[in-house]
C-alpha cells in the first residue's frame, strides 16, 4: 500500500515557518501585509476569501479584505489595485477569481504589481518561472504546494524521473510542469487531446492529475511505486451518507491507485491545504524581498 502524503501536516509545517519568520520580521519593524479583493457575493469565493484573510491574521500579517459590490466597474477595481500597488503596508495582492463576466480578469491580473503578485499569475512571474528565474518569481500556490509534497517523498533533486502532468491550465498544469522541469524531471504535459493517456500515465514516476474530472485516473494507469499527486477537487453525490449528501473526490481513483503507487495524496487533505499555506509563504517572501532580508526556505 502507498504512503499517504499528509498535506495537512506539510501545510502546518509551512505555516509554522511563516509564523516564526513573520514574528522575526515584526521585530525588525516589518509586518507582512496581504490584501484580498473580491467582487460580488459568490458563496464559494466568500468562503475562500474569509479563510485566506483568517490564515493571514494567524500568521501575524496585516490582513485587509476588500469586498466590492457585484456592480463594481472595471475602472473602480483597477483604481483599487493601483492604490494597493502603491501602499507600502501591502506586500501581496490577491484578486479572487472568477470575476463577474463584465470585467476583463486578464486586465485586472496584469494590473497587479508583479512584485506583489502572490498568486503568480502576472506575465512577468509566468515568464520568470518559464525561464527558470525561480529565485525572484512568485510561483502559483497550488503547483508550488504540490512540489513541496513531492519533495517530501522524493527529495529536492528529481533528476532522471519521468513526470506526467495531466492538465495544461495556466493556474496548475503549466506551472507544475515548469517546476518539475526546473527540478530536473523529464516532463510530459497531457490534456484532453492526448492519445492513449493510460499508456502515458504508466510511464510516470511522478504523476500529477489536475483535470477536474472525478476519479478519471484509474488504478491500472499507475506505474508501480509512482508518486501520485491529485490536485482535483470534485463534489460528487454520496447517497450512502443520506439524501442529497455529497462528498469530495479527486481526479484519481484513490482506492485502486493506492494499491500500486509508492506514495499518494488524499482528497481532501492532500494538495488542498497547501494552496493557502503557499499563499502565506509567498506573502512572507514578498515582505522579505521588499525589506531586503533573506526569505526562509520552504
Ligand atoms: P481547468 O479546467 O482549467 O483545466 C483542466 C485541464 O484538464 C485542461 O487542460 C483539460 O485539457 C484537461 N482535461 C480535461 N478533460 C481531460 C481528459 N478527459 N483527459 C485529459 N485531460 C483532460 O482546471 P484547473 O487546472 O483549474 O483545475 C483542475 C482541478 O484542480 C479541478 O478539479 C480544480 O477544482 C482543482 N484545483 C484544486 C486546487 C487546490 O487548491 N487543490 C486549486 C486549483 C484547482 P484541455 O486543455 O485540452 O481542455
């Protein structure tokens, strides 16, 4: 049976480093500041934003939340971003997606100052990651957290390992592939047009699934001893728990994959907790960079 990679524990370890470093920074007169901006009242976004703001406070950060009404214009949102870009108390700016259709999300993201772009979505940060400038880039939180989980099992140098990333989104798949490449893996990115995905997945020493399709990756797609990271979060009906009940599953058929994998992340409790932890880590790193203090290693 596979080793279960405990994302809650690794996330707690990251938060402990962030909290300690944040206290050290405070003693030097620097308080890391995170601004989270949301537009409208999407219930899922409200939950995410509240938990990000709460976690920032727990880390000792200056935590600011801007909840703008659904009818906010793009101009008003851009004006707020400009204000936050210029505010020396703010080191990280996060705009919760999705934004209302009227607003051009791309334009808003590109308006965030790259050195405060703790989500790592600005073209400058995407370019830095793509060219291996990871020392000064902000890396998107979910793939950054996924890499930490892989490193717990395989160490930091992944030389010679075959990695397959299923999914090519800008938020997860592509940055994940770049991180694995920087760690010396031989990387293949698969997507909806890939032929014989099963055979490809069976070549993977490291398999990352970021698809958004419940339990699509089957047990017999897994190479013996592989490290499997399941980024997917899918809510499916769970009639066994009662009428109208649901449960969360990943993109991997966990039960059967765990019989072949060397190590695997569960859903929930795998990649999920890492995303917020890495947002805190990125904000702390931003504050360190602005204060010209060496940031901690995660
Ligand atoms: P996207 O929908 O943006 O991308 C999905 C990718 O999967 C696409 O590249 C798509 O290919 C590919 N895909 C879809 N169907 C297939 C198929 N049948 N075979 C092979 N590839 C396929 O999703 P995200 O990257 O944003 O998210 C992926 C999953 O990760 C979701 O479940 C999401 O909820 C979860 N997630 C979890 C986070 C966390 O904190 N744990 C954070 C972010 C996301 P194509 O490009 O060809 O369409």
